[in-house]
C-alpha cells in the first residue's frame, strides 16, 4: 500500500519508507534533459580532443 506524501500530488511512500514519484511526464522531461546534457558534454570533449590534436600537429610543423 502506498500513502500520498503530504503536499505533493505525485509522491507516494511505500511501506518500506521509499518515496515513489509517479509523475511520468516529469520523469520523461528529466531523462530528455539528462540525455541532452550528456550529448553536449561529449561534443565538448570531442572538440577539446580535436583542438589538442591540432595543437600537436602545429607544434610538429614548427619544430621542423
């Protein structure tokens, strides 16, 4: 049996004491935002790696 958490329409407490969020739309929005943030981080990391490669190539050219 789950009991509604006072002051929250989408939160319920299980008998074990765990809090359950039943807001499917909120969860979907959270997961979408998390995925976008992860993609942005990967893109930034890729760009940093490419810049480092270019720097190394320039150093090699200048050392010749």
